[in-house]
């Protein structure tokens, strides 16, 4: 069985918002939905890595219970609700908290138009946070010659942590602290990126869904307005399209 997609042999069926969806033994709701071309909003999920369930944006309701679609196995005759008003409202609230907890200034961000957080917010109808912004004082690590980290934009999805470990065979990143004090850290003697073994070709350098980890000296190569999520909603492009091409 593939650890990331959960692909086994037996075929069953469940439903998402009344649509019949096939699944293979061990597949999660998210993996089966993605294979069937059904979009469930997500940020910390990436089909290349082991599901983590940290952002909770893929919240769905299954047989009367709230579930994380990326970590919950699909089961025969499971009835999943994903796009009800209640679920969408909860996703909007989660997105609001992500925006106000960090410093996300979309018009000034190099990732605008290619940012999953921004694109998911548009998709879910979260156009302006109603909560008080925290405005945390966070640093920017520009010590590395090729890659920079703006900790203001980190949403603790742990994609860079998993990419470094699972794809690159390294341990460049980890999450330290708990609760409001949780933060991304670089595992080097100085805590700086320049003293780590991160390379520009590493998967961990390119997997960030926001503008937290960016290549240096390459800003605005693709003009804003011509970027992936400027052209189509996130339900049609990004890892959804990548998955369809490789499945």
C-alpha cells in the first residue's frame, strides 16, 4: 500500500454531498475525493507527503461527526458533507484566525496570486477577517544565499518539515513551542538557514503554501495577474491538477 495515497486493492464507495465516490482500501476521504475530481479545501495536505491534519481546513461532516478529510479513512457507505453552510462558516473562521495570527499583507507579498492561503480564502468566501489582528513581531531570515524565510507568513502547516524529512532525506525544519508560542525553527547550530544543509533544489525550499519560504533574487518573475490562482480558482489548479496528471 502507498503510505501517502493509501492505495490498496479493495474498491468501495462513499458519498460526498450526494455524489458517489469510489475508494481503494486504506484511502482517506481527501485522497479519494481528489482522485474523483472533487475539491475539499486544504492547506497542510499535500498528496506527496504523509497526511498531518494540522490546519483542520479540510473539516467535513461524516455520519454526524466532524472529521479531518486528509486523515480519516474512507469507509463503505460513509455519507460526507463538505459544502454545507455550517462547514463553510467553520472554514471561514479557521481562515480568519490564520490571517490575523500572522502578518499577511497580500498586495505586498511576492506570493500573491500563487498563495494557497489567499486562494483558499477566496474560494471559501473569507474576504476580510473580522477578528483583531495580532501583529506579532517576527523576524526574516535572509542569511541563506538562495532561500529566505519570512516567519510573519508561516501558518505552521509543517509541509516544509515533512518535505525535508520525506523527500529530501534531511531534517532542516521542525516546530517548536506549543499553542500561541508554536513556531517554525531551523535545525542548525545557530538557528539560521545559512548554517543548515538546505539547498535551493530541495523540495522543502518550494513546498510552502504561503510566502514564508521564498527563493531569493527571483521576485515577480511571473507578473501578478498572470499567476495560477489569478487565472482559475484553487479547486481547478495547483495540487488538484497535479494529482490528475499523475494519477
